[in-house]
C-alpha cells in the first residue's frame, strides 16, 4: 500500500477527526515559504517521515478506517447495482 503525508488547507476542525501530527496543516504556518521549508526538512528526515506514515490517522483508530471503507463500498455498490438509465 502506498502512503503519503497529506498537505492540508481546509476546515479548521480537521483535528476533531484526524490526528494533527499525521498531516501538514498549512493553516498553522505564517506563510507558504515556512511550510515549504518544513516539508523539505521532513523529506530529508526518513526516520521522522516513517513515524508519521506509520502513525494512526484517525482519532478513533482502525475502526474509523473500516467504517469508511464499508461506507464507500456500499455507496459504490449502490451506484453499480442500479439500472444504467437511473445512474447519475
């Protein structure tokens, strides 16, 4: 499985669901150049990068991932199970 460290700039409540140490939150930087500098430092620190990549992402742990996968699978299955003329 390929993994990456997300670079995020969005809803300020993201840390309610996700562990803040597992992504780069651009809102926390004074400017984009400071963020780039941190990203470059991280890229040059394989040990730290592996710590982040191997850390749990959701605050609720693996259960959240299972729930997401099950929900996504059910949604896709519902799309493909319907007649083609009803699909949107």
